[in-house]
């Protein structure tokens, strides 16, 4: 049994797309032109490769690396379409929260820490990838206030998972079906259920 077997196909999809959603939240906070968008997309891919390619990678990073190398892309589950960049940012942050909840609930603390670090690395590298403002790339700033705000929001959100884990609030199993035994923290959809 592999680590991936701990997750449903939908849950694994959320975990695999979590890093891209962290980058998308930063991109949506302050959209760049075409060259900036390409640089940000390359930064997302490079940060993910760096995280899953680390020599000291965890079982979760191993499973993600195997999927990135060998599996055809999985069809995305149906979801509400974003109508504007604010919706993209909001949906991306929610996707990151759901993915982090799944990882913290169903993997080891080492996997949880590695995933959290990967999400922050992706977000930071995305923010730094393109110069914002200025004229023809001159006089802009590397990370603007909107991007810094999203980075801070991600750091706060992901830090909350670390604090829950330290207090022992996150267990490494699917919450029980009996409503009187349900864990105190909400599930990825806010309901307290893992599915």
C-alpha cells in the first residue's frame, strides 16, 4: 500500500494541485502582463520540481514526484468557475486550505511540514518571478503590496495547521462517521467531513 492509497482520487487531485493554487493566488493578487505570467508559471513549476526532487524528500514528496513523472493528467473535478481575478484568488486560497487539511489529517508530521514548505516556496518564488509596475520592466518592484498580502495570508493559514498539529488537534485518519466523535476542526469543505 502506498501513501497515495490514503486518499480518494479527488483528495489526491487537491493535494497535487495545491502548489499550483498557491502560485495562482499570488498571480491573481497582482496579474502581470504576458511575459510576467510566463515567468510566474515557470517559477511555480521550478519550485514544485525543487521540492519533490529534494534528496531528503518525504514519502509524500516521493508519491507526488512519481505522479508528476508517470501519470497522465487527471481530469479536474467540477467546480464553480471564477468570474474575476478576486474569485481566482479566493478559490485558490480555499484549494490550498483544503489540500493542507488533507495532508495534515492523513500523513506524518514530516510530510505535513514538507508540503507546507513547498506551498510557501511556490508562493514566494511566484511573487518574485516578475517585476510589477514600472515601464518595460524598469523601475518596478519585485514583490508588491498585494502579493505580500497574499503571502502573509498563506503564511498565517499554513501556520495555523502547524499550531493545530503541535497541540495534537490534527489526527492522521479520516474523521469518524459518528457525529458525536467528529474532530473539532472543519474539513476541507468546512463541514467537518473529509469527503
